[in-house]
C-alpha cells in the first residue's frame, strides 16, 4: 500500500529492502519521550498563535499523553512500516483522536523534529554523565582522604620513579574527571538552543513562536539559522568527544587496577562484588569489571569516528545519512554510563594493602632523587654532579643487593667525602613524600588541602 504520510505523491509502497534500510524505529523509539514533549510544546504554541484551534490542541495533547503512557507501559505496537518514532507517534495519534491529529505537523518537519528530539536526549545524557562523574569524584575523594599518608611507588615508564602518596594518585584521577565534568557543562551551553520551528530547512510562513517552544522544552533560546538547525550534529559529536576522553581516563584507571590487583603487585584487593572467578582455575579472582572498563573506549571511540565520518562532506541541509547518527551515540551513552558506574564501584570497594604499597615504594632506589637533592642543598653540589654521585651510589647498592639507606657511611664518603650521616634522614619513603610540598606535589599535607579544595568546589558546584 502507499504511504499514509506521503501517499498523495506515490502510486505504490516501498520495496521490502527499502523499508528495511529506511526504518529507524528499532532504535529511535528510544526518543519517544522527547518526541512527545516536542509535539506537545509545538501543539500548544500553534494554538496560542491561533494557527490551530484550542480544541484541536487539547485533543492532540491528551492523545500524546495517552501514547506516552502506552509506550511506557510497553503496550504500544511499533511499526516498521511507519518508519520512525515521529511517524509511529503521529499515526497512532490519528487512530486515537481522528482528523485533529493531521494538524499537529503544521509548520513542522521531521527534520526539525528529529533535531529537537536528539538534542533533548543528548542534553539529558550530558546531565546524567555530569552526575555520574560527581559520584565518581566523590568516591575518589573518599579514597584519597583515607590514604593521604599511604606511600606507594610513583612510576614513569611503569618503572619505579619516586615515592608518592596513594591519595595523590587518586587526586590525579579527580583532576581528569573534573575536566570531563567541565567539558560536559561547557558543551551543554552550546547545545542549549532549540531547533524546533526550522521546519524542513527554510523556516515557515506560519506565525510560530520559537521562543515559546524553546522555553517550554527547557532550552535557553531558539537556534538562529534554520539551515544549520536541521544540519547540525555538533552536539552529538561533542558528546562523543567528551565520552571518548572520559572513557580514556577510565581505561587508564582500569589498567592500573588490573596491574595493582595482580599478586605480583598486590596493592589492591578488589571486592567480590567487582570480580569474577574462573570456571577451571579455582584460585582465580579476575578483575573483569576493570578489563571491561578498559575495553569500552573501543566502542566509544568507534562511535566518534563513525559519526564524524557520516557528517564529513555532507551538503546542507538534512540528508538521510544523518539517521545514522543515533545508534552509536546511544551505545556510547550506555557504555560510558556503565563504565563510570563500574569504576565508581571498584574505587569505593577496593581494599588497599598499605604494607605492600609501602614495601614496593622502598624498592628500586626510589629515593635516589632525594639523595641527589640533599647533595645539592647541603653540600652545594651542582645538580648534574649530584646526579652523577647518586648514580654511583645506586650502582654500589645494586651490586650489593641492598637499598640506598643500607650503604655504610664510609662507602658513601668514597663517592663524596663531605657526606655526613644526616643524609640517611632523606632516604626513607616517608621523608621523601613529606618533603614534596611544592604546589601540586605529593606531600600528605598537600593532598589534604587539595581534597578540601575539591570538596568545596564541587559542593558549591
Ligand atoms: N528518522 C529520521 C532521522 O532519524 C527522521 C528525519 C527524517 N526526515 C526526512 N526528511 N526523511 O533522521
């Protein structure tokens, strides 16, 4: 049969393959709430402007409410023949209220309709992401507070570098998550314009009030250019960009958790709630959640590249290519939400083995820099010379299989005669971290000050 929406122009219906490639209802049904909100705002505005009667508008709005309930209750029959969420809702509206339903689409197109639905959805996703980030930051701050003094090895190249505090390490992730949060807020300010009323591409001759619909839908203002309104998917690209960066941060934490939870490191013990066993090896406790958090960027980064590729080179204004914008964004929204929830849970639950961290912090000559700094500060050696003397001390210690702090004073004095036994006070890991009081450094006092800074900033939003 020919189409109910555009049957006037068409003699026959679509080929089965046409219907299959064209239909988006299987995924854009996720936008039903936004679609109905957009339609209600539009109908109310049309009535206020005298474009449709108040009677028709109230029938339309009541019908849309019924449809929302049907969909929410799972008793709505979605039809591929009706292509997408917009036409499924409108066709059902006609079944429910009759001819008045045909007035809803006055001064509107599916092009501005889908743009407003998708924007609302992505706006909500940014809001949910911001909330999830706040919960993640909160979990990190709690861990940082509990471990402001816990000493662990800091790494570069995954080789022991200098002792740091675990609290400081947690706060590094707070910084990342806080930047992600600020990217969300920043992106929302650009997204917060309503494309409804752009119609197909050129605007409309009807005396619509776009400021009214924008306000009704919670947007700051209407978009300014009708062509851009139906062509723009920057807001979705920005979501995916933010998601890709955030997913990258989470994957780095996940990788550290995987490493830290190996028996070889033994820094953290994951809770049973965030681990799995093996079907064959009874002793195993695997960090599957961390591994999946580490893997999610595969999908999220794929979605970003996918949508960039769809949009690249598209002529203005709307093209059906743009229907390919949704599935991957939905997948990225869900993947990131899950990854963040899992990361937050793991951080909250994981038990820290302070002894193992401390022991590891003392290995690998991690206080060699402190020795060099002491030679500079106390004996006035140029840093390069101090570096050389310390390097020789490390070589001696390595040869004997001991730590720097175990080298006897007379041996150290063969390297530099003026060394006194005061040097031993800087060779311990606690002295090392306590000395790192430069702004942004790892000293416990700094960690506490930074925690207070973040609690204050986030508490005040
Ligand atoms: N399902 C379409 C999409 O997701 C809605 C817009 C269709 N517009 C059109 N002119 N065919 O993009």
